[in-house]
C-alpha cells in the first residue's frame, strides 16, 4: 500500500489530528518531532500543533503508543489560517 504522504493531491496539505481522549500527555510526540511543531502541556491536558512548522513526516504518529495521533490528507491548503491549532 502506498504511503499516505505520497497519495496527497498537489492542492492539499496534510493535517495532523490529536485525539485528546486517547493521549496520556507523555510528550513523546513533542520530543520526537524534528521541526518542533508540537507542544504538549500536560498540566492543562492541551496539545498545540503548528501546521506551518510541520513537515508531515508522520514520526509523531508512528511514535505514539496510544494511537492518539492520526493524519488527515484531504485538507485544502487554502483552508489554513496562519496560527497554531490547539487540541483540548
């Protein structure tokens, strides 16, 4: 099966989704992210993801032992607002 990154259309940009119900706030995704696009706030049960820093390598998805992170590959690039997405 083809890698999801390779299946993306040219006019789309991927999106990373965090299921806060599954997340145990271990911060593994934050530590492993090569572009520092993820910030975990364990005391607030909050995760921030910056789509403009993210290089969509999916390392965070592969690292998460709780399967709390997934990729969406159908987001129109023009739909992005500049800023950080917060998951609470």
